[in-house]
C-alpha cells in the first residue's frame, strides 16, 4: 500500500501562485510515476502533470508554461508549482502514484480556488 498526503492548496487571486506538495509513504520503493490530477465541479478528473522516476514530465496543454512538476525521490515527494493562476484552474487537486506499473493510489485531495 501507498499513502499520499497533499498540502498547499488555498485561495489565491488570478495571476497569483501556489505550490502543492505530496508526500508518499508505505510501499514506495517501486513507485515509477507520480503526478497531479484535478477535478472541478461537474467535470471529470483530468491529468494536470506527471513525472517519472527518471524525471520525464508530461503536462496538460492548459497548464504548459505556467505549472512545473518536480520530484524528490529521496524525500518521496512530488510538488507542483503553479504560476499565473486563472479562475479556470479552480478545482480539487489530487496526487496520484503508480507502483510497479499497475497499482494506482490517490491522495485525499486539496482545494485550489482562484478568485478575486
């Protein structure tokens, strides 16, 4: 089992920045991908960004150039730096981990609200 705990959500004005963090614990030795998804009310959960153990990243088109995902394998953490936030970025953000290429785990989610 893998446990994921997110932090860093909150309320920010348009154009502002937030940094989300996710700490993994448990059976973490063979986690090969971590990432962030988000879900706004009435919408499906969607990929925001992901990063492999080797550092390969993938971003949703809507966040490219504004968000940066990073990973500290030694601390078992993945972070999402979000800049130039827009109201449409408002959602619950979930941390996700894939272990051994097939086991999927989710965090409890953290709310991000972009509003003036």
